[in-house]
């Protein structure tokens, strides 16, 4: 895709920092635009100035299409020049969301798109933590984003989008920056929920000039994967072309947690309203580009057949399958004719098969990127949507779905459970202990035991162990220590606002909550919370109802 450059200085900054970006330039005449496109070779991404959500952007495959688009849209003008950049096919897209303070990173998240670059980030499927990125790629993404944060002296939220493509070494992909937005992106709520850290509150503290402390989350400690999936309204928008591209099409999004990427993806697809097949069914395959046939059919068609699905194919796809009989391993593929304009109707065809209820899932990829063309592919996709049949029109998302369905099918065959039913709170709760149990948990996490002796309570959460120290009886509790397993040492936190008798503690949304009061008949109404970014305690308003000390360990709820 192309560099988001409303201002030339951003691109010049990347050049000065040695950060790569796709070749691009801006033009005010058609002749200059055509000459640049020819020099970088097609396809290219054409972006009129000052647009939102990719509106009016186009991927252009040749000179004739370029002339038609620029002349028809009247996008080339002196006041607002058109930006043209080299469109890079087959690249991965990586999202970097972070909060900076005076140019230093306070917290960040790296997520990856399931779809290849070229799908608008608002329409893309995201996985967090990223599942397909190597450690070296993680390191370089963070390094390049840190350079931009420092150079721009960012204090607040920002988002950087990267392209990762095969470079000189297959093990280390080339990274290119395609967007740098000094604002909160649409993925911040998703990231905040997943990491259990309110990035907007952190950014607000930074922008108000409050002192904050760097507190990155260690995603390797997570026992779950989060997946965000876009939702579309093609069913309600009569005549709209069901497809994804550089222009944003989605009208919403959902996110789900799972024990692995397959479970999280299937949950999110179900939550988005997609009709995920629950048993063997009729699957229609129709691939336009030859590259898509070579990428999908040898690896994923056998999985569909192994699960017992009846596979249908349009003539071009069926021809490829018949030319490679080793792929089907003796299984029969049913060929369905397309409905062609001004051509005699042939049976069996896709329309009759859909009308008879033989097909429950359609996987198709278009030959053309032209979202405005009334092509045969457009009418086919529209017919699928209007028939209420599940439709996938992105190759990588289709691969992910088939992989996930096969994973579920394999687990179901062993009589094991595929689905987990853990709430958000349960995903972020890894242990709540009291007394000797807590001490044993601390010893397992570190060879150096906290000097807070006596009966203690510890809460294990991603990346840290919090321990409240104190004694039963007359001695009050006002000390808390925190262990970072990565750093291998203890840190004494500031004293609480009030000395409290040891009762209970818990971690919710990145903070430790300590409920104060006496055991036995004395009720508990006071709570303090520690914010790791602000490095300070806050007294919470009194609870509406007095509670006994043993009652409230399960009452802690998320503030976000």
C-alpha cells in the first residue's frame, strides 16, 4: 500500500532516520503522474489529498485505467496534488499502537493483520499477540517505532503501520512504514482490553503533564489470543459490492478471546454474524487469479475434503483441480457453470445450486480490483449475499477459516473440548492466594523472596507478581511489593494512603486493588488502587454497602 503523507516532512523524516517506505511522489499534472507510475511499474496506489478511511483511493493496474480514473475523478489539481505510490503485493501488515512521553515509549502493542496489505486496516482481521511474526521482526518494529516517537517528541498516543515483505534474507523481512498517525487509532480499545492496560488513560496522564512510569506488558505471559474481526452491512446495502480493498467498507467490529488463534478467530467470526459451518456442508470455490489457485487449492482443498464437505467449483477453478488430481486424492469435485450474460444457460449452475440449498459457504477471489465495475464477479458475489449464504472474498481470511475449522474438527474427533468459555476477567486472572499458598507462588516465581514477612496475599498477573505484606491482628498493612519476573527483582511501591489491616487484594485492568478493614465482624468499605504508570495510590470512594472481608474478593470488576 502507500505512504500516508499529507505532509512531505513526514517522509523526509523517515529518510533521515533510515526508515524505508514505498516509493511515492505527488503530482499536479496527468503527464507527470503517468511518467512516475511507469517508472515504478504498476500496480500503483493513487490517493487524492485529504481523504479519510481510504475514500477515493484506487489501486491502478495499467495506464489506461490510470487515465480513466484521474480524468473522470478530476483528482489532479494544483491546489491539492494527487499522491501516487508503488503498490506492494503479497506483503504482511503490522500494527504498532503505543503511548509516548516526551519521545520515550511508555507502553505499546504489536498486532498483525490476517489479510495481506492492501486491505484497509478498518476492515482487517487482527491478532494480538501477533502469531506469525518472528522475534527479530518484533524487535525491529519496536526499534523503528521508537525512532519515530523520539524524533517527533510524541507525548500521547500514536500508531504506526508497517509492511513486511520478503527481502534479501527469507528469515528477516524488509520493513516499510506506510502510515504514522500521531493520534489514537481505532485499535486502541481492542489493544487496551487485550493487554489489560487502559492506554487512553495513560495517554491522558501524559498529555496533562503528570509523571508516568514505563510499564510494558510481557505478552509471552498471556495464556490467550485476542482476535478482532470487522462486520459488514452488505446484506442491508442493496447493490453494494461485497469486497475489501484500500477503501474502508466495514460498519463495525467485534473481538473475542481464545486459547489459541483458531479458537479466537472462529469466536470472532461467529460474533460478527458470519455463518460458520457447524458440520460438513456444500462449499463453492471460485478463484480468479492463478496465484490464488496455487496458494489455496494444494493445501486447503484437501482439508475441506477430509472434513467431509462436498466441494463445488466454477469452471476455471475446476479446470485447475482436474489438472492436479493428486490434490483431491480420489474425491469428486462438482463443477458448476457460471451465469454469463448473453450466453445460453447450462446446468448445473451456481444459481440453481444456491437456490436448491446445496451450498452453505462460498470462497471467491476477484480477478479485478475495480470496485466500481459491474463485472460478472460483482453479480456473482451479490447473488451469494442476497441468497443469505456465507461469503469469504479474501484469500488469507479463507485460509485462516479452513485451518481453524480443521483444527476444531480434529479436536472434536478426540472427544476433547475445542471451545473455552472464559470471561474477560478470567482470562486476566492467573491466581489469587493467601497465606502460605501465596508464599509458595512467590518462591516459584523468583529465587529471592519478598522481605514482607508474615501472612501475605499475592496476585499473579501477566508480567508481575504483587505481594501485600502484613500480619493478622493488631498490625496494619500499608506496604506492597511488586516482582517483575523478567527483571528478576522486587520493587517496593509507595505506601498506601492509609494503613490498613490485611484483608484481600486483586489486580484488575493493570492495577492492584487492596480492600482495607478488619477481619471478623468488622465490615470493609474502603478500597485503594495502585496505578503502575503513575506510581501512586488512589483512594476509591467508599462502597455503597459494607461488606465482610471474606465477601469481596470476587466483587472486583473492571473499570473499563
